[in-house]
C-alpha cells in the first residue's frame, strides 16, 4: 500500500509500505561471469586462510588457501561457508562456453593442487544449477584447477 502526500505547487511525495520495494521484479543472476582474486602474501600464518571474497545478492563466494610453513599449498572456492565439491560428471556445455567467453582454457582434468599468483573464478549458470570453475595463473599462463556446483 502506498501513501501519498500532496504538497503545495503540485509536488507529490510517495512512500512505499515496508517491504514493498523488495517485492519488485528482481534481476536474474548473470549467465556467465568471472571474478579475479590475488594470491596470499608470503609469510601468511599456517592453516586455512581467506584469500578473497565476492558477495552479491545472488550469493557469496570465497577463495581460500591451505597454508603450510607460510606458503599457500592449495587454493579452493567456498560458497556459504562450505567448500565447493567436485562435479561428479562432466561439466555442462554452458560452463564450457562461459569459460571460453572469459578467455580461460578448456576445463579438462583438474590439477592435484591449485597455486599461482592470480586466480579467476568463472561462474556459469546452466538452468537452475550454478557452477564455479577455479583457474590459477603461473608465469603468465592460466591453468584449470577445479570445478564444482554450488
């Protein structure tokens, strides 16, 4: 329910009822996107450490690293506080097309661990499913690290 107040000289102010603005038509999540992250600096404390975070109204993704003796030994992606699990079967064509559109290598077999100086998380939507593909950059070339559904 809207409330309108009419002021002199034809000026009208309208106020929306609480929650009414949130009920408007929302935008759908983008079908394909890429999020860039930096690596952790040397000397980071050992353990599971956050390297970067991306948050939108569609969800929250975080890049984390396992650190041993001050050096990251493996990066991975989490969503809603949980590590994104590996995809059981092959990735859908939408994920492959999205990776190519973002100029990333074809997501073939994942590496045993993910390291690098920079990272990109490619987010692809295939119907109601969302996939995150993690890539690491070492010495100027990108390599596929892992993919998971969230």
